[in-house]
C-alpha cells in the first residue's frame, strides 16, 4: 500500500480515445516534491475537476494509490484513490511555472489513473 503524497497537477490534455481499446483518457503532469511524472486518467468525467485544480494551482493530497511492481517512479491511481485539495501551508514546495511551459522536466513515468466503475 501507499502513503499519501502532496502534489500539483499540470498540463491537462483534451480527452482522447485509445486506438487499440477505444477507451477514453486524458494526460496530465503530476508535480511531486522531488520529481514530475506523466499521468494518464481513464475517467474522462474527472477532467473538469482536475482541470480546475490545475488552473487554480491548488495543491492536492493523493491517498490510497498503488505502485506497480514496487517501482518508485510509477504509481496507479484507482477509483479508490482520494484526491483532496489542501491548503498551500500543508505543502512544502511551490507550483512550478516551468512545468506549465515545458511539460515534463524530470522523470518520464506513467501513472495510470482509473476511476472506472467496479463491475
């Protein structure tokens, strides 16, 4: 299991459709204190909420995410992951203006975000 992390969201892409599975998804960058990673979200209904958090530069806390194969750079955000806005006093690093224009600057990993309804 994971511990919680504080982060910012950047560069929310438009919703796209995967060519092989026809699943709808969008990309974003997750800025952590020590690195930034690309995130993929397969829940297009979440785009408005995540775009609002990114555009207002609001820090968030992620709880209950998973790390596949114990890899440090990748983690999976599931329907059970909580995305909670937090006060800027609760985060010990600033929103990176550089990520707005440059996209990924540090680590290119994939975080899969899935909020699909359990079957």
